[in-house]
């Protein structure tokens, strides 16, 4: 119960004070993605150099879960290499589906606050919207 309250506070904090909000003027990866079931959308811009995500920002319109998750995601992947970012995305996806996951000794930052989403299957797409956008953007840099 107390943990739930803490998690709710973390989620609302990211929703009300989003980290890395905006558009990167010098980004070299831009991805637009939406959740077709509700129309909520996100635009992610990243500055990727030599396999490192040097900077990342997001903007969009969506529910508290989707926007808080985007904020947490940008905070977590900034400065990371592409493989680590993709690994974190896999971990997060398992977490919000309520499946077992191995944190692989990575710092998960605030994203654990969203593990309760697994109890609300309709919300899983909200939580993963920003992550799917990030994956799509990074995979496109490998082409
Ligand atoms: Fe409540 Fe989206 S409507 S989190
Ligand atoms: Fe649209 Fe959550 S209700 S992303």
C-alpha cells in the first residue's frame, strides 16, 4: 500500500514536471508514434553519435501513464549506448506485462514505478508508447 502511494507520487511527478520535454534542434533521429486506440501521440527526437544516445527529448499529448513513462524513458536512456537502451526496453516491456525479468544489473531508475501497470492490461500500450518510439528510431539508425 505504502509502496503504491510512493509509485503514484513518482508517476505524477514525471507527469507534472516532465524531464527532457521538447524537441532537439540538432537531433538526427525523429520518430512520431501514436496509440491508435486513443489517438495519444509522441514525437521523440534523439541525437545519436557513434552508437551513443547523446541527447533525447520528447513532446506529445497523452494520458498520465504515457507521458510519465516517456519522461522516465528519456531520463534513463540519455547517455546510454544503443544496445543498453534496447535492453532496457525489453526489461520494461516484460515488467509492465507482469512477466519475470532480469535487470541485468542495470539501474532501472524510476521505471519500476510503472510495474503496477501489469494489473491493467489496457494501460500497457500507454506505458510502452515512448519505448516503442525509441526502439523504432534506434533500429532505423542501423539501416
Ligand atoms: Fe489514467 Fe491514462 S487515463 S493514465
Ligand atoms: Fe492513450 Fe494512454 S490513454 S496512451
